[in-house]
């Protein structure tokens, strides 16, 4: 009975181990690994069936001598392993139905048993009862099917050993049930030559077989588990060695245990150089870097939620230099207390921040970036500090209430809040502020900067100081007032013209307006006509003829010459009475020039004379409508000067302005009459080339523009050289609006700049 119980225990144990290994097949990530676990599972189940059979045979006692043929004995294990491999490897395939797998498994168990019985050698005749023989096969097939069905229900779930034990007991019952039912079907009949013996002791051999089966099973399990853990560790190490971020582990004493190649490169060490170093050697002792790292380690030990938020500290390279990095610490699972730290070099990010801040500082307009939640200043440029008479570092963290008067701050916050809470992403408005006791007018464009979840993260405000423009408008209004006062005081020139004799009579103000002294005026129409600008004469004469022919009022505007290369603008109003015309003249030169100045300020860059962004937008929108009618295209070139900042830093802004003026002249020379060149930033320009078709050589105009820019610029400090990054965009194939056209060209320009820099 001992060997009977032992054989059943071997069958159940083998089935349990086989099912445990089979469950790993479906959790394995790679094909080779799944194959190894399939073979291991099949071998355990096959050898379990084989071991159960021969241990069970030790429980079968006959009064005759029994031996086993070695070849057949070894051969008998193959059907069990082969059937187990087929069943386990096709466990989850839909085309292998349960009844078919049950037949495979039951047939494998039966084949192993009866081939094993063939290995028995005795001086007697062995015979089988057909019904019991068939019953043994049925028992194997049915119980194997039940076991496979139960195992299939839990194969895709994370289950423990106890849950795996249920199908294992059923499979063990199938193996043992088949064996002992098969033994019942066997009958042994003696021959005349049969020699009977009283006692056949094979227990010692049975113990040895059982011990060897258990021993080699444990060895195999340990080897397979060790290989799995080694493979997992090697894969984990391989993954860590291929990630771009630095990764290292350290123990509770801070000693480094593992450092991946990215971290070695980041800190400038060789692998053997970090063997006896501590994690504190990689962190700067200044700015509380070591304290921050230690605090995160303590949090991970205490099991507190770290929030997966990286911290920024200064790292220390092998050569002693420091660099900004972000790190994140987590505790490694296991009995050995260790920690893993991921680090990322932020040098490029910091350089990008410096570059962005430099671009901000070169803008001629005020730029403020606010936190969308607190509306506190996070970034400001030099122009903001200049207007508010505060340093940039002092302004960061403040709010509008800290800078402006209470009423103005409330108005600004209300405007910001309204934009953030609305569905719009930008707005444009004009505001009046009192800064340091002086009134300023600003045209403010606000843009919402969203995060990855489309929530407002920052609010960018770009403010253009239009105080001078408003002053000019006020001056124009004052000029109109003075002109009204002049008219009231009869300071408007009055004239009379006799159409029959061409006699012309002027008052004193007419002589002043035309700068013709009375003694030099012979009171004739020809004298006046000779002062009219040649380009305006035909139009003016047509107005006069129309008034005479239609007897209507006379209203026109023209230029007169009052000196060498000096002209005045005259507004004339008249009325025909019989054969005479009476009217007044008004000198509107100052008004025209003021309007020109306003137009110039509103549409042109004050330094280079090129069109500004407003004029550019107006021009492009008109061009869009025109090219659509003519089925043409419109090309936008976006230029950003390179090597310009060093000129400003070395020689001063005056020399930099000379370079910008010369570059502007060259860009204007490239443009046709139908094109436009504009300055849209400190050292950024845009060229619009209109009326082009699909065969237009874009590369040629880009190269021509680039060649113009890289030529030496003669300044007061000698020759200067600049370069440019150029991007382009085409309407309407690549953009449908002005903003899209500028954005696409700007992105290409930035990509060109980045690629040339790298």
C-alpha cells in the first residue's frame, strides 16, 4: 500500500508541476520562452506518468521472478511525453477541441502503461480482460478531459498553487485510475517451467527509484526557475541599458549597485569606476541637492505616495562640473532594501530656456507670461522690466495687484479670467495704464497656452506700446482744432477767379499759403496754374471743367510747389456764380504729413521702414482673395537672422540697427512691385511672393535671399556678417489663413535653425 500511495502522490505532483509550468506558457512574452515552458511541462507530466507506473508496479507482488527490458522501459516514456506536449502546446487553440485533447491525453497514458507492461519479463503467460482493458482507457480519457476542462477555466488567470491542485488531483486520478484498472484487467498464468519463489524483495529498489525521481525533479525545477529568473534579470538589464534616460540602483547605505550606460555617459564614468561609490557622489552638495534626494528616499521607505513628480537638482560629473537634472526615486520590491532612481539631463532644456528668454528679451514689445491658475508672472522680458522700472527677477511671482493701481489691476484680472474661462484661445484689446505717474496706451494680444489635456496652463500677453501713436492722433486732433480756429480768425485763403478774363484775386492768406509775395503776383490765372504740381494738374483741371460744365460745387485737393523740391498740400473748395468762381484754399500740409506719420507708425517698422505685422496681415488677406480669383499661389518666406545677437552684444545696438537696416534694403530689392517684405520681430523678417504657379522655383528664391543676407554688411564698425534660417509656406496648398501661413513657415524655419545648430 505504501507504493500505491506513493505512485498516486507522484502522479498528482507531476500533474501539479506540469500545470504550474503550463500557466507560465501564456504569460511568457517570447516564442522561445513559451516553447521551453511547454517542453518542461510536457516532460514533467510524461515522466510523472512513467514514474507512477513503475513505482505502482513495485506494489504488484507475484510469486515468480520478474525483470524489465531496459529498451522497452525507456521507450514507454515517449507516448506520455508526446501526448502531454500536444495537449499542453495546443491548450488555448480553438481548433483543438476538448474531446480531442482528452483522447490525446488518455491515449498517451494508456500507451505508456501497456508499453511499460510489455517490458515485464517473467516465466509465465500474461493475458488481459477485454472489458477491464477498455475501461482503463475510458477512465484515462474521461478523467483527463475533466482535468483539462478545469485547468482551462483558470489558465488565463493569476491563480495560486492550491487552485492549481484541483485539476492536478483529477489528472493524477486519471493516471492512477487507468493504471490500476489496467492492472485489474491483467491475469498471469504459470507455465510448466514456472519456478515459484517465496519472497521477492524490491522495496529498496523502489525507495531508490522514488528518491531519484523526486531528487531529479527538484533539480530540474530549480534549474528551470533559475533560468527563468536569470532570463528575466537579463531582459530587465537589457531594457535599462537601452533606455535613453539614466537609471541606477543603490542600497540603503547609498552604495551604487547598478548603473546603465545612459547614466554612465551622463556622469562621465566608466562602469568599474562607480563600483565603490555612493549616490551622494553624483549629486551636488550645493542648493540642498543631497537633502532633496535623501528626503525622497525616506518617503519611499515609509511607503508614502511620491506622486511620480520628478525633482530638479544639480548633478556632478566625474570632472567636477555640475549640470541640471531631474530625478525620480522609487523603492525596489524584495527583501533586500534597495532603490531605483531615474535621472534626465536637463542641460538642453536649460539652454532652450535661456534661448527662449533671449528671444523674449529682444522683442520690442512687452511680453508677460502668467500662470493660468494664479495669474502670477512666470516670465517677463526686458521691455517689461524697463517700463515697470523693476528687475525681471523681482517681477517673477508678482501679480497685477503688486504692479498696477487697484482699479487697473482689477480690470486686467477680470479680462484675463474672462478669456481663460471662455472657449476662445486669444484676444486683442487696447488698454490705458498709469505707470510711474505717466499714462501709457497698449495694444494687448493675449494667447492661452494649453497643456496636454487642453487645459489652460499659461496666459501669454504681448503688449505693444502705442502711446506715441495716440499722441500723434491727439496732435492731429489739436491740428484740426487749430485749423478751425484759423478759419474762424479768417486765416483761410480766399480767392476769386474771373472765367472771362482769367483775372485772379487773392487775399493775404492766399499769398502766405503759396509763398508768393504780393509784389510778385500779377493777378493772373497762369501764375496760380504754374505752381500746381505737374502730376496733379490734369486731375485738377478736370475737376474745374466739371464744375463749370455742371455748375456744381468745387471740392478738390492738390499739391503746389512753394520752393525748390518743396511742396504744400492744398484743399480747395469753390462755387460758380455766373462767370466767376469763388472759393477758399486751406494749407493741409501738416494734416497730410500727420496722417502719413500715423499711417507710417501703424503700418511700417520705425527702424527699417519695412511693413510691420499689421500691414503684412492686411496685404496677405488681399492677396489671398486675388490669387484665388486668378487660380495662382502665394509664397511666404520666414527669415530669422543667425549670428546677429553677438553683433549687438559686442558692438552695441546702434551697429545692430545698421545691420538690420541694410538687410531690410536687400530684402526690399529682392521683392517685385507685387511682393512685400516686412519685419515681424527683432531679427525676424517675412517676404510674400504673390502670383506664382506650381512650377515656381521656390529653392531658387530661397537661395537668392540667403545669398543676399550672407553678403558682408558695411557698418560704422567695419564689415559684419550674418546668416539666416529660412522657412517657407504656400497658400492655399499648405495654409488657409494668414496665421497658419506664418506658423507653417515659422516651424520650418525653426526646424532648419535646429538642424543647422545640431
